């Protein structure tokens, strides 16, 4: 039975057996029950091509054929070669928020991406998907990375990659052994069960005897990983883990969220490079048109799929679309734009103060301060940093941001109620 058949039959007996039971709630979904789907556009997008209509400034190069447009409370950049942006805004503005002017505090790709996902550069820091996932209970693959970045830090036991070449699918099917350099045969089912039982019992015995905190943490993580791995085995005939194109990866994301296998899923979208030091308008247009066309399909699929808490998966899932940096306001001699430390994010879904723009840019494309309580731009407000954005996502998911980000305020204006 493939995943489409499984979903069409009301998640099926397998889904019901694998997943924790939650009561269906009316109205707003509780923060602890929200899912999160991260879509990363790695390379640095140009906010002035969608999110920042900074027209009339001599300090910012806008496209000649572009124009400012509105959809509800969202003001965006419209362009005839990006019809999918307009289609997305018209269909989804009521559930969408822009967060403009986030300063990532760096202009290198690797550093900016890690900062955006963890709030810092230390390898011990765990990213927002991992922190949100570890707070959930009963997920087989709490934080699933289909494509894109992952910085689990000390929470590696809750994170799982499908692999860029179908490694997880091959591992679950048992044919990954054929990829090795040395010929080998797979163990029998009985032998595999004995090995699994031994590892579980042995690690539990060592955990029971452990006396220091570090050993307890390591053995606990190992035992948790074994348990989650056994749970994944039960999905190999129900879920197609081998998705390669973004369209297939998005379909996989919807399925695992609907089945309750994961709380957080990460995807990456790049049709052509986002790092447009030359040919900025050509490549940014292709990428934005491509990603928004995919987002239209993704949100349609989320709305069409029954949820586990609410009526649809869309009603219980927050979609976070981000890029680790922006592009300089002016074109360089190669018609490109170089790195810029201010970027935008787009948040879509429940429990957010949507149909509005948080923050903004000035006439030089610098992010403007905001009143964190309201989200409105103000001369005496605070910067939107990756830490503030992360604290807000954690608070949205009913995770205390003070544990991971002590002293960092939440952008309360972005939250609904």
C-alpha cells in the first residue's frame, strides 16, 4: 500500500497504530499540537523582488517592469514574469505574514544559515526544528530533514535525514547493503530482530548503571534513536521515502505530517542558484516563480488533507519560508547583487497574526526597528534578529524560548492572541 492509498483510507490501520492519540479540538489548535514545515531558499534571495516594494529610492535598484501590488494587508512586488507570486498572494494572503528586515548579523552563507536556524554559530546549538520536535511526544521521526540544512546539536537523536540519494528508503527496504564496497548479504528477519533486541537491552542496562550526567545523556539518546528506528521500519510499505524532486518532497512532507510521523519537516528549494552575483533579475525571477508555484501546490495539498487535530493539515501546520541573507540594494557591474545582511521571512498558517507585514525596510534597504509587542515599525524599537525570530517560533510551538535563548524577547506582535 503506497502513501496515497493510505491517506485516502483515513490514514489506515497502520497510521492509527503508529501514532499517539490526540483529541480533536474545535477552533484554534494548541501550540503544543502545531506542526512546522520549513522551506529554505539557500543562497540569499533578493527581498526587493517579492517582499520589499522599495520603489522611488535612488539607493535601491528595482526592476523596470515591476510594480507595487497588494493582496489584503500584504504589499508585495508584482512582475509579469512571476505570475505564481500573484497567484499565491491572491489565494493565501489571509493566512500569510511577511517578516521584513531581519538582520542575520553575517554575510557568509554558512554562518548566516546557521545563525538563522540556531541563533548563533556554535556547533552545540540546536536548530529551531530540533527544539520544536523534541518537545513533541510519540513521533516516529520527530524532526525529518528531506532536504536543506540541519543543525541538531545535542538533539541529534530526534533528527532524521531521508538522504539526497534515497538512503533512508534503501535502509528501510534493506537493499542499502548492496551499496557497500564489499559484497554482503542481508541478515534474516530473525537475526535482525535478535540484534535489535540485544542493542536495546544492552543500552538500557548500561543506562541503568550510568552514574554521570554525560553518560546518561549519551545512552539515553542512543536508546531513543533505537526506538525511533524501530518505528520507522513500520512505515517502509506505507510511505514512499524516495522523493527526489521538490514536488515529490513536498508531497512526502504533507504525508508524514498527516500521519503524525513528524512534527517538523525541512525542505530546500533551488531551481537555479539564489546566489546571484551576476544575472540577478533572471535567476531571482526563475527561482521566485518556481518556489511560489510549488508553494501554491503545497498549500492546496495541506488544505485538501485531513488533519489529526483540526479539519485539515493546513489548520495545524505553520509553514516557514526563509533565506539566509538578502542581496545588496544596487546592481553590480555584472547585473548581479552581492551579499546583504538583511532578509525577509514568510510565515503561513494558524495561530499567527497574518494578513500583514511585520517590520520593513528603509529607503536604503536597511531593516527598520519594530515594536515587538505589536510588530509595527517604529524609530525606537528593536531589531528582528535570528534569535528573536527563533524565540517567536518556539513560543508559537509552546516551547519555552528562555531555555534555549535566555534573555531573548519574543516578537509577540506576530502571534495571534
